[in-house]
């Protein structure tokens, strides 16, 4: 069973969140930050009156996950009574219905529903109607349904009056704490939220699956094209009558208008004149004061290989490469070096005078890249390693610290024999 209070889908606006997982009784365990469990019945759960946190009047979202077919009936949720009744239910013909009090506000036929049970995500989201003309259409609601089994989707919208304030029993999967009008299908999950209109996109991402992350292309802009002085033919200047200059000048002007990114590359290209041979286990060759433990155990940050940069405001990531050399002074077994780069909002040890030096250290890092090649000790030996992309972290003045971390995997039993040199360190900001 999932852990209470630590669920990604239990958000700030969530009043109650439950997942079945195995036994139905799990649906009585509140996985939201409220940790306010309900009482489990045979096929329903309830919280006794007054259940005041559910007394919402203008903005809410109710989402359920269930298996159902076109013969199933029952309530998904019922709260309060009389004119304050909030009812979300399923009739016997595969149609979802939304009620306030005795009034049917709107209904939606479940997409693709048939005689066999299929998995559905069903949501009722309500918000203030910005186009209201009076009390009768003060709110705007959407009913949405995803047929997870066949991939179809449908929704409908409708307007209605504000819900009358009132408290009472909160019942999920039935209409009363005694189990009246219990949902006949298979209940799998429910989330009740208030104060924020949850979009269809967010509901789908939370309950069905996240959209694939976009591919990071690292876009760059073209340099401005410089027009030839004689564009209209021999001896005809671009500013003379008859010169064929229109498209050329238009292209140059358009390119010049994109020069906002010309400072993006490079932001940090360091080639080191001093290249000490560092011992791979203790990093002797770097002063002790220049070594710091990284946020990932066993990594050491090397102070000589830190770039302090103001990255462009629109840059969200930095692409990192290093040129590194590894060899052994004795023995033939190649050890393995592991490299990561961290971007931080300040140095790892607070330094007075640095903006936000007293703030918590915030970092992001590249993935680990391993090097097992033995290059020998020659001055020209080594290779480029692409450490990939890392998210940008800045302090209040817009500065970022880009820091190289290293760790050694000792395969030889004599780690003191391992050596490394850092020849170069580059960091280029990219667009998302």
C-alpha cells in the first residue's frame, strides 16, 4: 500500500486521496496530507458529518478511477443533503451524472462503454464562470471521461448556480453511510480537491500516464548574413537605384533581430595551463582546502575546476564536457574514474560576501559518466567526455557555480597508483 502523506498526486488542493491497490478497505486510507482516514463499509467508505473540509461552494474537482460497464449503477460521491447535496453518480446506461441538490446539472455518456467492464478515469471539475450573466450561470463545470482500455475520451461543459453551503456525511462509492446506492462496478481510486480547477491535461497526466519529455535540442541562432557590397551587378552598390537588395537586406535584418542569443556560447571554456597529476584516491595535488564532499556519497568536488558564471536568463540547462586523462604509475589493471558535474546556487562551503551564502545549498547534477580507459602519462594523452545536460540553479544575483566531482572505483587494490589530469572543462547553455 502507498505511504500516507508522500504521494505525488496528493497536491496542495487535495482534500482526500485513496487508491485501492488490493483490498477494498484500502480506499478508506487517506493518502493526502490530511491523513484523515474514512470508515470502510462492504463496498463504500464514509466520513461522518460534519466533514467540514468538503464544504466547497464554487471550485472543486472530483476524480475517480474505476472499472465499469453499461449496466452498472451507483454513486461515486455524495456529500451533505437537501439543497446542499453534492452528488456524482452513474446511471444504468453508461452515463455519468452531476447533481446539486435535486437538480441534474449535466451528464456524459462514457466513451466506448459496452457490456464488458473497462477501465475509466472520470472527473467533474467546477470553476467560476468568467462569462456569467447572473446567479443561474455563476459556475462552469466540465464532465470528462477517459476510457483507459480503448484510449477514447469525451467531455461536456455546462453552467449552473453556486452550491449552497452545508455540511453532512461524506460518502464515497455510495449515497449513504449505510451503503445505499452503492457503486456496482470495481472502485479503484478517488481524489477530491477544492480551491483549484484541475485541467483535463493534469488529470490525464496524474491518473493515466505522463507525456514523454521533450527532446532537448540545444538550439542556437544563426549569425547575421552580411550582404555583398555589389549585389545588383558589377559596380552597383546596394544603396543605388536598381540594386537587387530587397531580399538580401530583409534576410540580414531578420537574422540581426535574433542576436539575443549570440552571447549564449560559450559560457565557460577553460583550458588549464597547470595540469597537476592528481592521485585518484585522495586527489593529492589539490590543496585540502580545495576539496569538498559532494551531495552524492564518495564523490569529491575539486575546487580548481569550478566555473562561476552568470548564465543567460532564458537558459534552463547547461551542456557539460571535460577533457580528461587517466593512467597508472604501476600495475596494469585499469581502475575506473567516475565524473559528475554539479550546478549550485553558491559554493559548497558558505563564503561571506557571496549573495545568498547563508541560504540552503541547492544543486542539480549530470548523470554519472564512467571512464575506464588508460591513456598513459604523456602530455597530449586523454579524451573528451560528454557529461550531458544539467539543470541550471542560480542565486539571487543570477550567479551559478558549476563544479566538477570525481570518484575512483579501485579495481587494482592499489588506488594510490591511479592518476588523472583535467585538461579542459566546457559548459554551454542551451534552450529547452
